[in-house]
C-alpha cells in the first residue's frame, strides 16, 4: 500500500516538474553548456596531440579525465549551482503558495514520504539532464577516444552527490522561507558563503581547512582528480538527508514557529554528532587510470609500516605554487596511506611576498621527536626524508609501469549540430507538446 502511495506521489511530482518552466529552461540551457565544454575540450586535446602539425605534448599528460571528462561535465557543476536549485525550490514553493500543501497534509502519507517522492522526481529530472553529457561520451568514443570506466563512474558519482546537496539545501530553504524568491536568495547566499570559506581556508590547515574540504566545490574537486574518499561520500549524503529532514520540520503546518526552531536545532545537533566521525574516516581509493593520487605500489607497501604519527610543518603561503605541488603530489597521498599524519601550515600570509622570519620555504618533518627539513616538493626527495626519519627501509625496485597517455588528434565532428541545434529544438518541441497535452 505504501509503495503504491509513493508512486502516486512520484507521478504527481513528475507532472509538476514537467509543468515547471524552470525545469524546461534548465534542459534547454544544459545542452549548449555541455556542448561548449565538450567541443572546446576536444579541440584543445587535438592540438595537444599535434593535429595542427606542431609537436605533440607529452603523452603522459594526455588523459581523458583531465582533457575531456572534467571540462565536459563542468557544465553540470554550473547547472547544479545556479540553475537546478530553482527547479527544486519551485517544487516546494508552488504547493505552499497555492495552498495545495495543506490539502496534501490531510492525506495518510507522512511528510517524509512525500519529500522522498519529490527527491525521486528531482533525481529523475537530473538524470534526464545528463543526456547531453552521455551523448558527449558517445561522441568521444566514436572519434576513437579512450574512456576508463572507473574514473568516469567516479566523476559521475561526484556530480550526483553535488546535485544532491544542492537539492537538500534548496528544499530546506523553500520550506523555511516565504516565497520562492526568498528561498533562492538564501540558497545563493549559502553558495557564496561556501566559496568564501574555501578561499579563506586555503593553505591554513587545521579545523577550518578540514571543514572547507567538504564544501560542494572542494568535494567535487576530489572526484575530478579520480579519488573516491569515503569521508566525502558520507558527509555529503548526511548533509543532503539533513536538508530534507529540516524541510519536513518546516513543512509541518501543525507546529508553531518555536517548535520548528527547536526541532531544527535538534537536527543540527544530530548532524554535527554524526558528521564529525564520518569526516574523520580515512578510507580512500585512487580510481584514476594514471594513479595520480598514489605512490608506487612498493612505496605504499613500505609507508604502510609507519605506525606512529608523522607531523609536517609547512612554511609556504596559500598562493605559493610550491604549496599546491606539495599538497597534490605528497601530502594528499600520505594522508591516504598513513594512519596518523598532522599537517600544520605555519605561514602567516597568502602570497609569501612579505613573510617575516628565515623559515619561509621550509617544510619540516617530525617523527617521534626527530626532525628533518627540506625545501623540495619532489616526491623522491620527500620520500627519502620520510624513510630516513621513520627508519623504514626504502624499496629497492619500483615495478609500476609508466602511464602512456592517450593522444588523439580528432575534431568534434557533428557536435555543434547536436548540442547547439538539435538538442534545444528537441526540448522546445517536447515542452510545446507537453503543454498541449496538459491543456
């Protein structure tokens, strides 16, 4: 009985979604956005592969993940940030403003059950919006391009989680705020706040940087690098679910404002209690084909022998390119392997141009009271220091095969016609056909 009731609500929400102009506008815009990203990416990839007659780039740097997948699906990050929230807000706000929600409250279904149906409808709409991206993948394959399934699926998972947190935020804002416009402003303000938090926390370390690593943009970046972090997966799922629970509290018209606030505070407290251990889960998997997030298998086996905490003090400013190299090539890999590692960012400025003291540029490694310093961000040099400091024997042979890359000098044939003409015309026709059917 409940399953049948759920599907009835799902059908209702899907009809409302199709009646929404915001949904159709999203579908119209997403095609050209994806097309622009894909066409630009293919052209740049072809130039790097030597299509213009010039020298080709190093083949190791020609990866489908960086060259095609990330720029193509970058359109979905933009859509999830600026377009999709309006679709989710409209699904809630329209029922509140029309009074339909008061009638739905009289049904035997619970609020959470009705919100679950709305979540399923939003997910269905987002999967439909993925069609241009899937067409781009099919076109890339038809050109002879290579696609590595694990890193591609991991990227799609990242974008799915990204839109999930947007949906949770938008639904909660629509439930709390009076009117769709107010909910949209709150959602946009939250997005701008996460961008500011990520900018402020860059290179500062500590709790602030740990919190910033779970902002939507920062979380998606780890998926774009071919890495699946269990902590990120759990944290985003928890935030998404919390958004729908908060919406269920404010959509309960039988409660007073004071009760709404009390229950929201309770949900926030439970959220903090649950998300803290989830954020500290260290399990992570490198799903990139070129193993960019991993040391060699021999080095990882040797580093796994380190049992005590390794403390790293970095005297590099947030905007120093050496810090970016150190974080990406060394520290992120060590965090995935070592059971305990503490990183302290000791620089007091963002640029390092006017840094006081004589330590700028130094990176200190401390293990059980012993310290060593290096100014290098090169993997081999840093690993030698870690091995010497911890007393672990460095591996003699490293047998990992070198990633060869996938150069491809191909033009995006037919892509402009599909994304700039066929897709918008098709969506406009379906919109017109659906509106005629509703009438």
